[in-house]
C-alpha cells in the first residue's frame, strides 16, 4: 500500500462523514446572529469539535462540512493558526498548544456551501460530489453523543452487515415527540435494531407512530442522493431528509431496508437553550480538572 491508498475504516469501509452546519440556529437567537450555534462552547471547546472527534473515533477521518454564510469561523477552527501556535510555543504554553493543534489533526476537514439553507435534505444533497458512490455517515453538528456510550460504531456495523440505511433512534416522552422525526417500527432479531416502516417529521401531538425519535446520526447509502433530488419541499417548505428516508422505507427495492439503532446512552441537543445549559453543566461536572470545584459550587447553590 502506498501512502495514498484507501484508508477505509477497518470496521465498515465507510470513510466519509458529512456534517451539515448551514442551518440558521433560530432557536438560539440572538447568540447565533453572528456566531454559528456549532461554535457555542461546551465547557471549553466548541460543540462541533465533539462531533468531529466522535466521527474520527469511529474511523471516519474524511469530513465534509456543509456550511453557509456566516459560518466561516467553523472552518477556521479546524484550520492551522500559525501565529497563535507560535505565540503559545514561545510562551511555553504546551498544553494549550496541543489543544489548539488537536483540532487541526483530528480529521481532514473539507467544506462546501449550501447556498440557500433549504433544509437538511438539501444540505445532504450538496455532499453528492464529495461522497461519490459509497455509503457515508451524516452527523448533525449540534447533536452530541456521550463518548462513553458509542453509537456511530454500532450503526456502521449494522450498515456493513445488513447493507442497510441506518438511522439513530432515541426513546422520547410522548409529549416531546412532536419536536422530532418519529419512526414506525417493527422488531428484528437484534434487540437494539428495528426495521423502520415509516417516518413522519414533527407529527402533530397525539399522532406519533411510536416514541422512537430520529436523532442526528445517519449512515446512508448513495442511492439517497437520487431520492433527495426528487423529494419535494415538505414541512416548513424545506427539503426534509426524513421525507427521503420515508421514500426508502416504503420501498426496499430502492436501496434495501431502513433500519433504526435504538440508542440508550446520553444525547445532548446543544441547539436548544435549555438542553444546551444542561449539557454544559453535565459535562463540566464530569471533568477531572473542573468537576470537583464546579460540583462543590453547584451543591452550595442548590442549598440557596
Ligand atoms: P435544525 O433544524 O436543528 O437547525 O437542523 P437550524 O435550522 O439551524 O436550527 P433552528 O431550528 O433554526 O434553531 C438540523 C441540522 O441541519 C443543519 C443544521 O445546521 C443542523 O445541524 N441544516 C439545517 C443545514 O445544514 N441546512 C439547512 O438548510 C437546514
């Protein structure tokens, strides 16, 4: 093998991850007027860095950001910063230097602009040229998955063994189902895997087909691109990835089955103000360096 040989993940052959970050982040205004929500700090690193590290841990080191106007700082975060690095080195701030360089080294980051953000399905379609004719992962840039309870590895394994389209699902309380895409499912012989027979984006209260909500991790087959090309704008006038997945789920002759991996670990939605606050507090309280002092303060505050 030469140095340019295919570096496919040994687990699956999936190498590429697509991370859409072109959304407007309206739930987090006014913070997101000038700062992408994916760069909001979760303790001391931007949310998007956790996502990129998750992809890299799963063996996906070719990453395509789907970006948009006002999102250039995300690319800058993963680019080298020679002046800053020289300064940190000269000042002997080696630990900080390593942190800064780590963001550059963790993956090979590419970017393409979405132009008009016409929905998640439209964003994924922009990855077509980069991805080509191979399966690929999609990770939403504001959705964090607990590093101690890996999800993507399991999804890649299911994709490889079943040649399926694989979607991450999470049990949600009935009164929150209207905030998500929700799946109608049938069991398979594997306890954590279900066959998805239908999907509905943000079902009106009381109409959800189950309590299993789609969360921001997908392993898709390249056939999705043709389906997305033909998907009409749906809810909110946007081209919905959920609608394209519904097309696949309703006709297995297009690209095989659509399977769901039911995740039981912790997932953090940093695009929502309350969930963001919970995420920062949870992850800070678990940090070796900050946790002890932070937890002591939290306990004190809870007494007030
Ligand atoms: P969201 O609906 O959570 O993102 O889309 P949003 O539109 O930025 O947020 P709100 O609802 O206005 O607060 C899920 C993911 O899809 C991306 C977003 O960046 C986010 O990571 N997305 C969404 C795009 O890349 N392009 C789009 O046109 C829409």
